[in-house]
């Protein structure tokens, strides 16, 4: 064994230990109490590009030039507090200037008498994982919309065609599913993308204010109207207007909006002259407009004017296979916004989020992770960083009584949800999951999942 490995701090590594260290795929190095490198395995050479002979005896910050060396050195935290660091993330800068993402764990190094003589750090090259994540994100994302489920893939295939047209679009889905993201994606893909995208929540305003916001007003039209004000339709001229929660507008406002859609001109409050506008209308609602038409609370003629093209967004609980992708996407976004470098969530957190019902859908998942980012001081989001309702037993699903730490638990949820969506039709469920029907059958039998009483098949199948 090279003498450089055993002439500092009393550290002794016999040939057997050296062979073990060199067989490990993770980089391993040790330092003495003066921060000089005392051991450096073969994987550390490969990941850093620094030969062992050049690393031994040098301060570790000169060898690694990592992003956390100056402000948040993991080894320094361990030597100061006596506590290990697990799964912290950082970047090291190579001699050619390339940045390599790594995951770090540290521990104290003690001699036979239990005296601390230095520290040990293991690190894993995340370059390949990061590249795979980028490829996955590119494959399963559209603008800021993320998903790999059958429903989201179908949506991605429709959006370019919908954007090329100039037809009015109705986006339906529960609150928090990303209806405005879909509307913005349609605008950004359309020939109108160089003009404004103007959004308005119709359910948040009373009729008088909503009319002024949509169509504008002239000076003197009402008290305090001292000057002309353009409405949202005028501001969106040549571009796109997004009318959110259109199902909440009053019957009187429905009549005015219908006239605008039919005649393509607006009449600001206090004006006697109609003003032509060239605007594409996108609308959204979390209500069942067809049902509102049947009950007489929403005009049928307006419904068909608005719903030329209809897009439906599923609730998050109906596309659980998208949750890991959404988590990766949101972790990346919050890392950029908050200047952090969290690796992601623990297996226990992932399992708990896969089991949760998400009444607030994607918006709720975003809020959960934002809170976790505020509370997390390590490299990984743990269960205690989540809101109380997710830490407590009552936050778990009761439909699948399996361990929250188990990957089998998540797979079971995906299988049962897919079968439920297709009323027990194994062929369709397998097609959605991207697996062979015989594979699905084996998994169902192995997990002892009972099929629904009907198999959901049509006679033609």
C-alpha cells in the first residue's frame, strides 16, 4: 500500500481494507483534523479526475472545489457537531471547469480508543441520474405541465392541434389541477403568442365590477370614473383572454358574454359605440357546465359557444403515476427559487404522498413541498417536514392497508387505481400502465388484488 495513505493522524489502512475501498462504486476519502486528505479511493479518482497521488496530503477544498466547501462544508458540520450528514447534495468543479453533481454523506473517524482523528466522506456521482431526469422531464412535460399518465399523454398530443386553431376552448377540471397552465400552453403554442395573454377569475367579482373589468368604461360612466379604462378584452386584442371559473357568472353577464362571442365586439360602460376586438377566448371551470345547463343555471347557447373544444383535466388522485414526476419537477423549481440544493424526498415521504388523496390536487402538492423546503435543513425531505395531516395516521388512505415505506405499496395503488378507472378491464388497465396484460395478471395474483365484479369489457373486445 502507498506510504501516503498511512503517515498522517495515525490512520492505518491495510491492503485488504484498501482493496475493499477501491471496489466501492462511491467515492470515499478521509481527512485528518487539519483537513488534509489521508485516504482517497479509486472511485474518488474517477469522479473528481484527481489522481490519488495528487490528492493525498492536500487540503480537501483544493481537491474538490465543491459548491458547499466555503459556506456549508458537510465534513465541517460533522466534525463540529459530532453528527453525521446523510444525502446532502453539491457540485464539484473539475480541472476543465465541468460541474459534477454529487450526493454526500459524512461521519466521524475514530481510532481504536474512540478518539476522533478526522472525518470520512462518501460521495456518489449523480451525473447519469441527472441526465436521465432531464430526459424524463423532456419526455413527460409540456410547458410547465408534467405527467406520464395516459390522460396527460393524450392531453399533450392534443395541445398543439388545439393551439393551431382559433376556436374557443373550455378546460374542465377540479380546482388545483392546472387549468391556467393549460390555457397558457395553448396561447404560447399559438400564432397569437406574440400578443398578450390576459387572465381573469370571473368568480371573484360581482357583476358591476366584472363588467367593467371585461369591457372597460368611459370617463363619467359612474362615480369615480374620471378617465377611460380599457377592459380585459381590449387589452387582449390580437392575443388570448382566459376566463377562469366561467361557471360562476350570473345569467345577466352570460347574456353579455354571449353577445361578445357572437359579434366579436365589446361595448365599454358609458359608450354608445361598439368596439371590435380580435381575441381568442379560453375558458375554465371546476363545475359541471353540462349539468348547470340541464338545471337552467347556465345558458345552453353560451355553453356551446364556449365549448367548441373541450379539454378535461383529471384529479391528481386519478393519475398517481404522475406524482413522482411532479415531485421531481417541483423540487427542481424550489431549488432554483430558494437557492437550495435538496436531493428530493425520502422513500417514506414518497410512499405517503403516493397514498394521499390530494383534495387540493397539484396546487396542494406544491404547497406541501414549499412548506417542506422551508423546514428542511438537510439534503432530503423527511416525513417530519410534511404538514400534520400527512404525518398523522388519519392522513393515510384506507383503501390500501400496506406499509407506507414499501415500494410494493405504491405499485399496488397504481394497479388498483388503473383497474378502478377501467372498471376491472385488465386489457385497458395494462395498456394505460404500459405493461403486458399477462404481466398485470401476474402482479394482481401475487398481490392478491381482487378484481371488480364486472370486467368492464364491451362486446366488441
